[in-house]
């Protein structure tokens, strides 16, 4: 296999460039790297010529990134950190996790279970910068540039991604006492078609609710959506306000179940199990920042 000269120089100058940006001047970068001022200047000039774009605005007194340089720097910085992590893996030494760790997680799960854990993680690994996307929508891990996605589901789709279960809980059909007094209490799922229901739009079939009866038979009920939304928090607020019946995982309404402000329906039917997974790209070697995050999270989570 042959490589053209452009490919062979793909990473040339990246380390010097990131060092110049961090130091804020060619002179300081030369001191840190042990090179001469002229070497640093020539390296940056060659890099800009190869990329055919100006990366730095420089005067005798100041140095600043161009818009293109800013985008390039963010990517180069992560490349350098990943390369350091890879070198650490080869040396079988535990590199201190560092760099940006981008994670997506459902809002209710993050607020209920991750706040203390995230604080501990940041204390243990101060060189990591966390970017949290707290959102109930289903994100694309690869397209979204996430290192890790936390997903709660009763049925995980097959994919090439690696999934590690970190938590399990039950899902319940619930309503407020006020709603049940006004509209009556359904005693079996089939009666839900006669009620106002609050539906979670991120599901594939949000208005079709699945149950298993005490005999083990599958039941599908088509419900009428009084509210259709993509937020478990909003569903919880609306069910507490008496606007309908909804289904939520235990972690989204722990306090409401404890203080009995919501009543569980169909308690004679098996409650569906919701599993929470850490999902990450299928790679043989995880970077230290991701590996340490997963290991610490599994250790921190309540016993399933």
C-alpha cells in the first residue's frame, strides 16, 4: 500500500501548534519544547501552507487564533491527548485521564443518580473537562461526537456499540389521587383506552403501551394522548397535576412513590424492567477518561 506525501505529513506540526496556542507566544513555546524561535515559526508556516489556511493572527505584540485556527486547535488538542493516552496504554501505565469527555444522559437519571458521582469523578480526575448533554432525546453517539451515552430502555437495540448495564429499576403506570377520583381507577390495562394518557414521544410507538398479564400473555393497548412530550420531567409534573395517567421509570419519580403522591396502577401485573446502559464505541482500548468514568460509575451505582 502506498501513501502520498500529503498523508505522511498529516500530523506534522500539530504538537508545536497546540503548544504555541497554549503558551500564547512563539518564544514561550520554544522554551517549553526546547526548540529555537525560528524552528517554531517555520513549523507553523509549513503547517499553514500545507493546510492552505491561516491559523494564527500574529503581530509583534500579540498572538491569536483565527476562526479556522480555533476549530483546528480544538481537534488537534484532543488528538494530542488521545495520542498520549494511547502511549500510556502501550507502556501499561495508567495515564491520568485528561481532555474533554462528552456525555449524553437522560435528565431525570442524571439529576437523581449522577450529581454526587460526577462531583466525585471531577475530584478524582481534575484534568478532565466534562461536557454533559442532559436530554431525553435519543442521540447518535458517533454523529454527535459523544464519548459515552447513558440510555434507559426496556429493550436495547442491536448495534456495533459496546453496552454495559449500570442500573436496573422497575417502570410503573401511575396517576394522581385527584385524577382517579375524577375519572375512576382502571383495574386492567385494556381500560386505558377510556382514559387520558400522558405519552413519552421518544419511544417508537408512544401511544401503544405494552404489558404482560399475570398469566404471562403480552398485551398491547392503544391509548389516547392527552399530552405527548419528550420529557420525563414534564410527564411527571402533568401526572402530579392530575392531567392523566402515565408510565415512568422508578428513578424518575422516586420521591413521589415514597410520599405516595402518585398511585401505582395494575399492581397485580408484572412491572416492566428498565435497564440503564453505558454505551460507547466498540474499541479494543478505551481512553482512560472513558474507562475511569465507567468503572467509577458502576462502583457508585446502587446495586441492581
